[in-house]
C-alpha cells in the first residue's frame, strides 16, 4: 500500500494505536515514523527516532505524508515542518490537493522529467517539419547549460516568481550577450506555457522577469553601387551566388536549396520551395509557403549561366571545389573572408535587408514589397526597410528650397 495513499477514517477507528483518535486539526501535525507519537523536536522523546511523517485531516479524510515533496526523500523533523507550513498555506488559499503529494505524482513533477518530456515533444515537432533543426539544438543547449543546472531537483509546481527572479540573477551574471540572456528567459517561458496548457501540471504561469539593457543592432544596408564594389572582391566561385541573393532577396538557406527545376527561364521566375536549416534540407520555407518570385534581368542571366545543359532536381549553384551544392555556412564564411566589410555589414544586411530597402526606394508599395519579400505579415516587411541616410540627407537639404525656387520663378514671370 502506498504510504501516501488515503487512510480511511473507518479503518483508523479500529486501530488501537491510531494517532488520529481524539480528533485532529485540519492544519495537521508531525508524528514519529516509529512509535507514531506526536513530535515537536528533531528526535522523538519516546523512542529516539529521527524520521517522521505529516498527518492531516482534510475533507473528512485522514492523510499521511512520508516523503519530502521536492526530492522524494524521507522526512526528518525540519523538512516536515517546512512541508507542513506549505500544506497549511495551501489549505488557507484553497489550493491544497492531497493527491498531488503522492510519491508518484511528486516524481512526475520533477523538472528533469518534465523538461525531458517537453524536449521529446519538440523533437517530434522537428520530425514533422514543424520546427527548425537550429531551434531544437538551441532548446537542448539552453537546457544543458542553463535550465537543468539551476532547476534540477525542483518540483515544477514550486517554480514561482521568486525562483524565476533568482534564475534571472544567475543568467544576468553570465558572460553572454543581452540578446542571448533574453532568449534564455523567453524559451523558458515557452516551457512554462507548455506545462500549463499541454502537460496541465501547473495552474498559473509565473511572471518572467525582464533583463534591462539596450541590445539594438544597427543594420547597415547597401546601395546598388556599393553592392557592385563588394562583389568585385569575391572570387568567381562565390560572386554569382552572392549577387543572386542581392537580386532576389533570398535567404542563404533558400539559395542553397534552390534547384534547377525551380527556375522557369520562359516565365522569368523562380519558385522557392525548400530551405536549409543548418546542414538539414527542409522541404518547406521559413514562411511555410511556396511562392514564385520574379527574376530580374541580371538574376535571369546568372540562372541561365549556372543551368547550362543541366536539368532536374540538381542544385542551381554548385561549389566547384566539392562538386556539390553550397551550404549556408560556406556562404557566410566566404562573406566574412572576401566582402571587406570587417563585420560592419552582415551578409543578410547586404542582401535581403538591402533588397527590401532598394525596392521600396524604387517605388514599390508596402504590399508589393511584402509580396517580393514573401512575408505573411506587413510588420515583418517594415522591419526590413532601412532608410538610407545618404538619401535622407538630400531630403533634409531640400527643406525650404523648393518654395524659394517657386517664389523666384513667379517673380521672374511677373517681370
């Protein structure tokens, strides 16, 4: 019989050594695990035993609790006192559920058990192509390096606002970027939401504390002329693939996953159907859509050059060194080595961000830019547009001058 299981009042009344005879306060008390005498000290004054248990009369039933809830170990007097205070508080708040204090339930609520269950579900999402490979790797890394070292041995029901503030303080002192620290807390919040909505183990989600600081990154876009200067620094094996991204706004993973069969030279378009997540080819795109995009004259020339006499499901761009398609990491390394930007302008800024900015400055409406960027939300498109300060300078320099020219023209006509 489970020692934490319910002991009926009827059975208790026939036990001559029954500790409950004579009535028991709803708030409960501590008894010796050996002689069952009532305890108020660390060692039983009657038999010298140090182990004990908690007895509680609740909802017309008697309950015994023998294990410490956070770690499942036998109770001594100090731990029993702490646990009894928690029980009393829960009774006062109307949240006490005796069945949740059983050994099996306590073990089930251990952080290590629940985080493993959450990660298994995330792996299932990845297998179903609902989660990127980089995302699942990030989840596992955060758990191994941050979540588990801090929360191991914790009952997830005991993760409260204070526990999370302590966790934030630990994360804040680590030698990590501000963005990474905020990501760690944000992903832990995703885990807590899963505990409430999916596992249904917690009733309320505690407040995730914020980490103050400014992690704004200055995005530097490039004009078309600047892009040509940058491209002139690249060896031929990389120049065409980088320029194709500049002409289309494709992400590196999408470019590497572009096949010859995706290109229609007659319709002057390409259909983006898949992407790379790390080294893994995914047969879907980041936006979960497969839409054709128009190819500029220059992009069409590059595509025609690389297709040559080939056809079918072969990579459009092939690394001449390996004879295989490129991977995003290869393009990133090539950018760092040959662009000459010294970390000031990133690959995505010089390609996708710059593409969005250039088409807007060329007269595209927001909806047209949204379509060309293949965004499902206009807010994403707006984040990619970065006004060029050189062009803004011409605008501020024109202040008042247009009116002045009109006035002078009108005066001259009056003569």
